C-alpha cells in the first residue's frame, strides 16, 4: 500500500485560530482548473527518531476525476486513484496491485478530500470543513463530518504569493510526527502525455 497516500487520511492538528471566513475567501483561487500537475518533495519528520524521510516525485489531479501520484526517489512507484479503485505499481518488484472502493471505503474519502483541497471552491470547502487563517497565506481546514474527524482533525494549505497555486500541504500527525508536501512547477490544465493514466506505467 502506498504509505504517502494513506497518510493523507491520518491528519491531526489542533484548531486554535478563530474562524475567519472573509480572510479565507481572499486566499482561495479565483480560477478553478480542471487538471493540476506538479512536482513534489515530501518530507516526513519522525519526532521519536529525530530524523526525516524524504521522497520526490510528480502528481496529476483531475478535479472530480483521477489522481496520479508518482514517487521517483528513493524507490519508484506509481499510484492511480479513480472513482472505483486504487491501482498501485511497485517499481522495484514490478508488481501491480488493485484495491476496489467497495472493499476499502476510505478510498472515496481520500479522493474527495484531495478534490476539495485542490478545488479552491469556498462553498465546496465550507460544506466539509471549518476554514480558518492561522497566519497570512495559510488556510487551515478542520473537518465537520464525524467520520472524517476520526481520520484527521485538520490540514494546513500554504498558498504561493500570487494566491493561484498551493505551495505546501502540512500534515501534523498524532504522536508529534509531521508530513510536509512542497509543490514545485505547478501547472494548471496542462497538456498531458497520452500514457499519463496507463497502468502499469511505461
């Protein structure tokens, strides 16, 4: 199972800031791309071991569609999530695994959460989350749904200076660990290679 993706579902960070809907609205994107692509650097800070684990890769996300999450280093893997299943390719073993949503309902929660975060749609976000602005340029999302609360308490999204792109997502886990995903070379509605969604990948 791709641990980087599962970690999106286990988020926690106490919500201390006051609700600030107007400030949150100012941070949200004015345009809503159908596809977002980016390079990423993911750093997982393990407090109990005083060490960091770093991976790099690329992602492509269709709004309300598919997600492609490719890890390039230290070991290559590719995961594609659609509305029915998760398909994971292990570059080391060359194995292809398929997990269907009816078997693991958390897949829908994962995909819905990512869609919400990347949508930039205030009304959509407010249906599922309490929005606060703990500091300039940072939007904090705390889930309203009780089922979602069991999976995580909040996530922080840091926006680039022009407000159009997500530059970082920070996830603070129970036990003091932290996962940070920094995005670079963010593209809205790029022309994708024809084999983008092919599994196993080339």
